[in-house]
C-alpha cells in the first residue's frame, strides 16, 4: 500500500535523526573539559598512575574517531556500556531510572492535561468574568513559580501537617503485600506529583484558553450560532474539537521532554529518576551514563513527535498525510 | 464528593450511552473501594525490631564491591565497613584499635606478627582464619586493576599465615603508616567466596559476605537506600540495634525535615550552617559538631615549569600575600564560625600531629604592602603593582564548583588584595575544568580542600609538597604548589619509615615549619562536620574528636549506638507510618478527590459530545 512506503520513509527519517543527535551528543560530551579520571585525580586524590590505568581500561586513551566507532557499534546492538562511577551496566541504570520517572511523570502529565483543559475551557468560555480572571491569574502565578521553591514549600507543609514521607519512593523496611505497598507508593508520590502538576497545568490552561479564543473568532462559529446551535454544542463540537489540535502538539512535546525527568522535583524529593541520574552523571563526567540517558531522552522526544505526526490526520482530516 | 458523582450517574441516560457509563460506574466503585480499604488499612510493622535509620546527603552507595571502588566511592566505602572488617580500626580520636587483629608485635622494623580473633565467622557461617587475610592481601598485591585498594598494599612485600590465627607481614621498608593508613582501609574478603570470582572489578557482589557487625539485606539501587540486619555472631558482641537503614537524600532541607519528623534517626555527613539553628532549636535533636580530618587551603601556583603568574614563584611575594588574608574573618563570614582557622598544613582535627608553635601570618595590609615593595613590586600608575621584570600582579583566584560556598572567601580575599595593588579576579570554576587546569598547571591561585577519607595519618597532608609530586602534564603528581625542596623530601622519607611515634611527630613538626616559612600554601580553615541524632530515641554515640559517621569512626558508632528503651515502641509506629491512621485517611481523601474530579470531567466531556448523533 502507498501508506506503507510513506511510513517506511518516516521511520528512516527517525533513525537518521536519532543517529545525528547521538553523534552530536558524543562530540558535545567529549568537549567538556576534564575527562572523568582527571576529575578523580584532582577532585578525589586518585593517583596519576591509577588515572592512566583507568583511562586505558575504559578506552579513553584511544583516538576520538575510534571511540566513536566503538560507541556506534555498541549502541546498535544495545550495549550501552558500563558506568565509570559504579561499574554497573548503563542499560540497567537507565531502565531503573526511566521506570521511576515514568511513574511520576505520566500520572502528572495526565492529571495536569485534564485539569488544564477543563480550566482552560472554563476560562475561555467565561472570558473576562471573575472566574476567568482569577483562574488565569492563578495559573500564571503557579506556572512562573520556581519549581524548587514550590517543592520545598510543599515538602514542609506536607511533612509537618500531613505527616507525608519526606523522600524517596518507598518506605524502607516497609509493608509487605501488594496493596499496602501500592498505597505506600502513592503516599510518597503525593508531594512530588503536586509540585509537578501545579507547574505543568499552567501551560495547558493558557494554551487551551488562547486556542479556544482563536477558534471563537472563526466564521464558522458565527454561522453555527446563527443556525441556533446551543452554547454547549457550540463549545464542544465546534470549539473544543478544533482547539484541541495545538494542545496535542504541546502534549507530545512535553511527554518527550519530560522523560528527561523533572530534575528539580526529583532532587527535592530524592526521587530516583532520570533527572537525578543525568545530573549525577554530568557531575562525574560519567560519559556512558550520560550517553545512555540522552539516547533514551532523544528516542522519547522523537517517538512522541512521530506519534503526534501520525495522530494528526486522525484528529484533523484536513491534514493530508500523503 | 461521592454524592455528586452518584447524582451525575443518575442523570445519565443509561440506555443510550452504555459504554461510557460502564466505565464511569467502574471508576466510581473503584474509588469507593480504595477509599474504604485505605481507611481500614493501617500499615504496620512488627513492633519489636529496633531500627536505626541514617539519613545521608553525601556520597552515595554506588557499588557493593570494594574491589570496584575508586577514590570517589566514599559513600560505598563507608557502608562497606558495616559488612567487612579490617585488621585494625580507628577510634573516635583517630587512634588505632584492634579489630580482626587483637594484638601485634614487631619482630623487626619490617616484620610484624598479628594475632587474630579466634571466634569470628563469616556471614555465611564459615569460620574466619588467617588464610582469608593472606588471600586478600595477595589478591590486592597481584591485581593492580583493583586500583583503589591496591594503593594500600604498595609497601607490603609479602604475607604468610604460620597458623590459623596468626599472620606475618613483611614490608619493603619500615612503614609508619602501615596501621592507621593501610591496614585500616583494607577490607578482608572471604577466600571461599572470592576464589571463584573471575573478574574482580566487574563482580557485582550482590550478596556481600564479611565478618562485620551487620549483614547486608538489600538495597534499592545506586543512590536510594540500603538495609542491613545485625550479625548475631559478631565476634565482639552483637550490636545493640536490630536493623540499620541508610537512606540517601539529595536535599539537605529534606533531610533536616526527615530528622525533625522522625523519619530518620541520624543525619550526616554534614549540614550546611544555614540549617544548624533549626536543628539546635529542636528539643529531641542533638547536634554533634566535630572537626573533620580535612582543611581548606589557599594555593599559590609556584611551579617553575607551570603557567601561573611568575610572581607567585617568589617566596617574598607569597609571604606578603599571606599577610593580606585573614582566615579568622573568613571562618566567620563563610562558615558562620563553624570552622576553626588553620595555622599549618595539618588539619586541626589531627590533634597532636599539629605543630603548636606555628603562628599564622597575621593580617596586616600595611606590612603586606611594605613586603611587596621590598620584593621589588612597586605600585604602578594604574594602582597595580609591577615587578622589576615587568610582571604585573594580576591573576585569577578560583574555587571549584563543588565548594561554591568558598566563593565568598575569594571575594573577600580579592577585596583585601585590591587594597595593596594586587588584582585577583574571583570566580567559581566548574570542577572538571579546574581539575584540568590544575593538571596542566594553568592557574594562578585557588582554594581547595585536602581531605583524608583514609584515616587520620598525617602522611597525606605532608606528601603533597614533595618535589617528585610536582611534575608537568601528562604525569603530574599530587602537588599543586610546585614546591621543590630536597631537605623537605629527605624529611618526608624519614617520617614515612619512623615507627616511633614521638620521633615521627618531631619530624612532622619540622616539616610543617619549613612549609610555613616558605609560605607554600596559606592554610585557611578546618570546618566542623555537623551531624545530628534523635537523642530522644538513641544514645551511645561515642565521645571523641572525630565525627561519628565518618570513614573509620563509623564502625564505632554503629557498634555502640543503642535505643533508649522507653521510646522503642513509639518510634516504631512513628517510623512505619510517619503518622497515624489519620494521615492515611488524608491521603485517601486527596486520591479520592483527584479521581472523582477526573470522573466528573470525563462525564461532563462525554455529555457535551453526545448530541452530535442526533444532529
């Protein structure tokens, strides 16, 4: 079918993009001054001989093009190498962190998406009213609050008044049994989730509101009203379903990027996710972990965009996918 | 909330929109189930085990295998001392104490006999014998890829086990650092487990077997938490606590909160001084504030083959500039008084190794200016001093990014120097970049730290001034001053082999004097490590000079700590739920609100959409 060829071309484009990004990342990390072992040498008193030995052991003494070829070859077969810091396989480190981040961020994304749409619709429909003004203002304030500060405030309030756990994902030496463990996870999620949702909802509200307002000025809206269609039908059938399109783009962008982990939130709540992994690996110049993590983020962003690309014709028949 | 959902359900015409309604019904039932379940369930734990939870905001546990350690694995090394023992330990004052070795005698300056404990067993029940010690030391001697641990055996020539509980060690030269630097840092591995390991550095060691006071249970992966349980058969007696948990925090604020709310019992390695007042204000928290075996120093790049400002190679200039730094003021400004000003290059925490006769250069800008004049660096027309060879006293003053609080210090110092005509640009430099600069001798001055995570032997602190440590890239040594003095080098070798402590001390004192006279560094301060414990729950942290939760002393802490009996029960319930059933209900309420809100939104959305079928 003709569709298949188009699909195949798209996939090839994806693979090529991923390859480009990987190559660029490889180069970028290597131009950071200080390799991981000079860092250990001066920063932590590793002997110069040990440093040289480690350099050889990890192949850092080979020419850059050789390291690059080895890296590409390994990545293609799924061997992401081992961490310089912990000697653990990168793939397991990244998998562990990814799952933790997904747990937090997927829930946060879903909640903030729906809440954002709802408030955005209300704000657009009742534009100018007290509801709109207060909602929009609150959302703007929350959106512009520094995540770190918001997180700490919530942490204090949550721990002192609600006796919620301070950090991590689970209570250590905690409960046995699936349901108590699930509830324990939920209790640990409440505060980071709240921090993320309060930050993310703002964007969705503002975009939804402005997209709807744009749609309201269209001619077909006036026509529909002239036809006598009720307010609700107008809003949902004609308004919302057209305004949802820019929202989908926003969602796909956010989903992809958020795989990189909400670093600030993860730091405050010691949530062992991708953001924390990337941050620690950068500090230690742990190239394999950095490369592995960025590979995952790259694939996530590209996939998210790809999925949106494919979904768009379904949402908007005007877009011709041929 | 529940009623509104049910109202919405009632208003729906079930006949027409079966699909959506089913979903909403199921959701509503789920909400009700979960809510009721949560209010009934109150997570509990067995009331009896005593758990000591340590919060840690420093270096984390990254690997369970000591053979894979690098110098940056301080966190992993710290907890490995729970599981693995060494021949000797250090106590809270840095003195060597017996561990697996109960006593030792010198047959001659290079041969030492160690008598081992007779009743130690490995965590898997096998008996501990001298063969394990011999195996471990030979392993480290022959496997240089075990790079970190190998550095501790470099003076050991050979080792034998004349019988099951005696070990004889030969060193290549008399070694003053054998006990408190080398042996104290060598974990003894079980031969019966490690002989079958192929690649020592990539061995995961998921179930570490040692002789130590605690057995490893599990961990959550790098940087999360680790659980340990007491070793009932520990040869010096079972610890007074049943379980030990290490919980890692990436935020000191969160850790302070955790201590306050009772989710942890002990917190380390140190709190920033901003948090100290909140801690001291709490009645049930006791702050343990002790000096760490480390010090901050101001370094002059005086390496003749380096690329720093050439004026810094001139001793007179360094002395003059030393008169223009006030470390007492800096200790106040940067550390709020939580640091002790240094006079010499041995940290104050090392006690009697510090030469008490050395006085720091007094802060006197007039004298500094006069000394610079005398050295030939006169004030130019632009207010900057110029030397006879045209060298201007313009330079960089850096701090590494992981010690960013020292930026305040360099700002102060550059302010003082400006007043005497020396322009120094203060900046924070990324640690990787600064390491590289230091490696290549491309810097002028910086503040950095010498810290001993391998014990309280002074050798590390005096070793960095040897001539052979000052070499150009790509093989520089540990020197970052470029100091070269053959007399000092001779004294260094002497102290390394002087096993009589009194004589060794005299040599170390003399070496400090030389460094001071030549103003190689300006030693700044030794900061306090501020740790804290829930004193209403636990007691027994040993007194002493060194911080309880630190390399070497940690072992003493965990074997001495014990619960305050009356508090045991309450502490358990507090920690298991961090609250009462009330809190679970609150969470249930929040969850119910969220889910119900979703349900309502979902219902509203679908209701709006449906009329299109009719149109």
